[in-house]
C-alpha cells in the first residue's frame, strides 16, 4: 500500500517530482514531493498570506467549530474518513484494528469544538483575548497574538500528536507548516484534506509535508521561515534541529519522556487488586507503551492484603485477559528481538535470585517482570512492564530522582490521604502530571505537557495601558 503523505493547498507549490519511501513498518510505503528549499520558502510565504486573508479576522470560537466538525467525522463509524484513518493508523503503527479504534477515538475527542473551547478558556480565561483587546490588570487592556507561521515537527511514535499541534496553532491564529513523523503521517494529512472540503479558507493556512529526517537544507529553510517551531522527538533529534535554528529563534521542544505507576497498599486490597491490575495493564497496552504517557514500570507498596509479588501475578493475568479485548499488533523484528533479550536476561536473573520472577506469554504478546531491585529501569516497550516493591510510597521519589530530566506522567492508585503530599514531592523533582492509572493514556485537552501551557506558550502578549 502507498500513501500520499502530504497536503498542500491548491496553487501553493510549483509542480515538483515525487518519491516513494519505505514506511515505518512493513507493508506500507509513503509518497512525498521532492522539495527544494526555495519551494518550501515559497510555500511558507503562501501560508502567511492565507493566514492574513482567512484566519486573522475569524473568531476563535468559529475556528473551534470548524475544527470540531472534522473531528466528528473521525468519530463517525459510517464516515469513509474514519475508515481510512483506522486502516492507515494500523498499517503505519503496527496496531491491531481494535487498538487503532481506541487510539483514534481517544485523540479525536480532544479535537471536538467543546473540548477545544474548554482548552482556550482554561488557558486564557477570556477567549476573546485571541480576537481583540480585553480588560487586563489595573485598567489596562491585553491581547494575545499567535505567530504568523509556526513549524511543527512530529515524532511519529503516537498517531494524532501532529493534528493536536496543528489544531492548537490554528486556535491561536497561526498558519501551520507540519512535518509529521513517519508513524503519524496519516492523520494530519487526512485532517487537512477533510478541512479543505468544508472550509477552504482555514485549510489554506495549513500544509502537511513529510520528508525523511536529516535533510538539513529543508529543515533550515523551514526553521528560518517560521516565527515559532514546535518539536516533538528524541533528545538527539530535538538537539539537532535546535542547532540548525538561529540563536534568536523561538523553539518549543517536547523531547523524550518516561512515565510510571505507583500502587499504594490500599489499591491491592483483595476487593480492589483486580481492578487496579486491569487499569495498569490497559495503561501500558494503549499505544503499545510507545507514548510518553505510557507506564514503563509499577512501584507497588508492601503491607497491603496482596504482596507486590502476588500483584505481579495478577497483572500478568490482566494482560492475558486484555489480549482478547485489545489485541497486540504485529511486531517488527527488532522489537521482537528486544523482548526476547529482556526475557532471556530475566530468566538468568531469576535462576540466580529468588527476588526475580518472570511472567510471560509464549509469544511476545506481554511480559511482566517482578524484581525486588528498586532501581528504575525503562521498558523496551510493547507490553513489557516491571513490578518493583517499595516499603513506602514516598520512597519512590528518591528512586526516580536520577531520571528527573525525563519524568512526565505518574499514575497513582491507593495513595489515599497521602496523595497531595506525594504529588508535591513528585512535582519538585520534575514530574509534570499526576493522575489515576485509567487516565494515564489520554490527558485532558488543557494538560500542561512537560510543564508548559499548550496555548499560552504559543502566543505573545500585547499590553495597552
């Protein structure tokens, strides 16, 4: 299967050749235009003009409504757009058909009009500051203005992130040039095409073009043309792009992050342990553990009705049951090899140490490792999760502190009255989101990803005194 991985408004690009590239997974290829830096700069200028003509005088509520109409199509089981999105998401990410539905539904719900307006209100209080001057402190008036053109670079590990970044740009009245990651190429292209069918003016403010990473001249041209660049990706990829940007360029980086779970003794009471295990298994299974919000391991407190070792057994059974509801997708050879290596190492450790136990399916569907060594260990992903015991929930803070530069989401169960104090300690060492296990995979639209405001970080403020 070959997918045309670009959307450019009509007339915005001169004719140019195309090329086919291997997709991120077997069974799909992507076709992209072969762009010269001069053509990309011309495209950027066209997007700026379109923003001036179609976006500046449009109210934020009208933009949210237009975007929400497209989101409803992604959620409509009878819409061909949804069917295309599901098929391409499954092929590009190796997801099962059911997983593709779960992921698409979870992402597209945040693109609806009501969640978008809740986001704007949460960020600005008065959404009108994006449309004109509004009352500010001490009798002054204030105005929030988005960049003329923003450049959005996606990572590709989670589908839908590029659409979310593009939608946020349009809400603050910024034209958007989007370079998605290979695994996230489908949804922004499909979204932009659908927008062009319903709202040509708004769609003229968006271009989505995939090209392989490392094309330095193209990247430099995009960075120079944009007023703001938003980057999602690994630490090396983010650093490489930032080096190409000018010293005064505005860059918002969202680099590699890791998340984990904390299970207090109250959550392993016999009447609750099964529910806790299912929530933890589901949090790890969604996105096949590839999202920054996916838990790599679980710290389980001793002293409950079930021991941490017993909870690990229960978690393994939860993964086995979850396979029927949410089947795993196809693994690439490198992924399967990584899982087998982890399993082999664990089997050797278990033979030598009674504090290590391996629970696994015969195939690579899921792996649960119980390990009394409390040191934080990232997962190789694809439903491989460690369970580590702690004497007290607060002990986790010191254990994860060495990884504070990468910490993001913590899913907590069974903390009871200790939750506020635990959240304070986690926040001080770098954690930016504390939530429940069931809520881990899909943050609310207004979440402060990596501690940054999703919309306020995109705008500059004007004070009229």
